[in-house]
C-alpha cells in the first residue's frame, strides 16, 4: 500500500528532522504519542532489508511522449506514473545524477546516498530515458522541448540560493547554503572560522556539515530569536551539541573583506522580525552593532527558482517572485499541455509535497493526452509554501 500510494518510501522514511533514535523509539509508556517520523523510518529501513523495489508495470502502451524537466522527487514521480500509464517518458536533468535536492541538498548524515540511489534506480528499470547534463535554456530550449513532446511537466525545483543583497557578497569565501550542501561526493573545503547566516534547517545542516568538514569554529547568525527560528528546536540543540554557536537576533549589515577575500561580518541588532500582523518586516536597532571574524560565510536564508528559460515560451506565466504559475488542482500552467509542480511552483517545501504534485500532474497529463476535458484553472500563487 505504501508503495502504491507513495513513491520512494525509503527516502520519505529516512529524511526527517526528528531525533527518531531517541525517546520516540523507546516507547516508555503505552499511552505516549505515536511518532509518525519514527514509524516511517522503521518501515523504510525494514523494506530496504526485505525486498527489491517493485518496478511499475506498464499494462497498456499509449501514444504520446512526455517530457519531464528536472529529475528531483517531483519530476521522478511524474515520470514514473506517466510511464506506468503507458507513455514514453524522457527526463531532462541538468546534473549528472537524479534526485534533485535529495541528492544535492540533503547532507549524508540525514539521508544516506545509498537510500537515494536505490530508489532512483526505478527510473532506469521502468524504461524511462534520462538526458543527463542537459539544462533547459542552455543545452535545449523549452520551446524545442514543447514542440517535440506531447506534454511537458516542469519540476526543476528551487535550485538557487537567496541572496542578502549586501556589498561583497560575491567575494571569495562567501558561499550559498544550497551550493555548499550540493557538493555531493566532493570534499567540502571551509576555513577555520565559519559564519552561517540563516535560521532554518538548511542553515543548521550547513553549520553541521561545516563542522564535520574540519571548521574549528562555526556560528549561526539569524534575525529571529531562538524560539522564533524556523529550524526545529531539536535541530538547534543538535547543532549546539556539535559545538556550533548561535547568535540569535542579529542581522548581517556588512560583509567585511581584506586581501581579496572575506574576513568577517558586521552585525546589527534585530529588534523584531515580524510586524503586528505576522508579516515578515524586520526592524533594527541601528546603534547596536558587533563584528565577528570569519574566513567563510555561508548564506542560507532561502531558495529561489531558476526560471529564466520560461521566457523562451511566450504565454507561460510567472508570479511576481519568479515562480511558475499553475493550477493547484491539476498542476496545469497557462499553456495547454504544459504542467508544473513542486518547489518551482510553491517554493521550498517537503519532498512529500513535491511528490504529490508529480503524481497529480501525471494523472492530469494522462487526461490531457487521452482527450479528457481539463478542469477549470485556478491560478496558484507561487513561493508561499513553507518547509525545509
């Protein structure tokens, strides 16, 4: 049932921000709350040791070719279900491996690479073509893809790191959190003193990874007070236990450089992060500042879409933030035959939400290619979903 309703249960079971190895597995009391994270982890680990992943069976072969842009969890899901429905499917993947942020954004201590590799092996076994190192907008245009295929699903995620907008942000030694974590299989080189800017789980993961990569001092700097941080409390505790410092309630004001590289960050006190209506609207106490030294600054304040290729296809609309506009019920965009879902539509979120979008899109693509009437569009506003 788990396999039928949700692809990649091993991935979903392993990637959680809950300390599953602790109290939730001890079961000290019969009436304790049940941890869904622990249950998913148990089922995932149990399945890995018991059987091979069943390959989707193509019972009826249908006319039509489906192109999937992006080989992350959303794109792979759409590809698998479209293949299962009987269509020929091609994935266009900009990197040399599938998995998206699961392979290039989640550190190994949270999601072991062999778990991802086992799950994505389904793609090849299902007879899905993958064009690796093929970036839409660089190696092939989106217009060409649409002209060649009968339906297109865009699930390329939010692969760019959000920027602070400060001077010297491009100086040597300043890295994006996504870029830093995305160096799968590479030795991550950092300086002795690392400053991580951001208050979410990606910032915590970057800090822990920097610490594991040999940094002697790692400090997280974030606007929020500790109790306001987007990162889970247990994750912040975990970082503290690994020797990561926390400067909560401070904002980067200036990135300091010298001798051609970063030397530190000047901070200003953040009085509040949200206004009276709960909207993000930081207020600062400009007279209260401090300077911290560091030879590496990792900016982990969010993710952004790379959707410049959309301009190659007139009529495909973006929202104000550069996210692709689509109907949440059907993942249909403003162009017939083109669908979009996952992080490139809704902003960074949980893998399970991106997977759900991919499965929903595959069903609607089947309707579209079979000549079924499409549902009324209800334009979705992108970049609003909260998550990892």
